[in-house]
C-alpha cells in the first residue's frame, strides 16, 4: 500500500509529467466539468481552490477504501494539463481497471 500524503502524491505527478516533457500548470476536472463533443473536450473551469479541495477529499476517500487511486491527464489546452482523480467503486472495478492498492 503506497498512499503518500496528498502533497507528496501531487509532487510525484508533477515529476512524472515533467519527465514526459509536460511542464504546464495542472488544473483539475471532474466528470461534471467536461463534455466530449465531436472528438473535442469542452472544459468548464471551476474555481481552482474549490476543485483542489474536492480532489484532496476524493484522495482521502480513496485511501480509506484501499482500492487504489489514480491521477491521470484528460487533455491539454495550450500549456494547461487538465487532470483527474479516479478511485474505483469496488474490488471488481479495481481489478478490471488493473488498479493496485496504492497510488497509480
């Protein structure tokens, strides 16, 4: 089980993105913030501080369930990387998504 404190998990994500050549700022989205239309993502930005609080809360819920937590990049807009957090709903979903018990 590898669940570092949120700040450390975010630092790992930033390091990974930097290593991949993506040095732009990270912004967070949830499913209700985006829409896929004709192959293009439409992002409805919300206040960054509010969304970050929701990401931290989702991370904490994921830790308590021990089904894994994944940070991912949905899309890029100019230099902004629109990221998301994913936590499986149950053990079967975790297995189907190849989620380890820890941060992915």
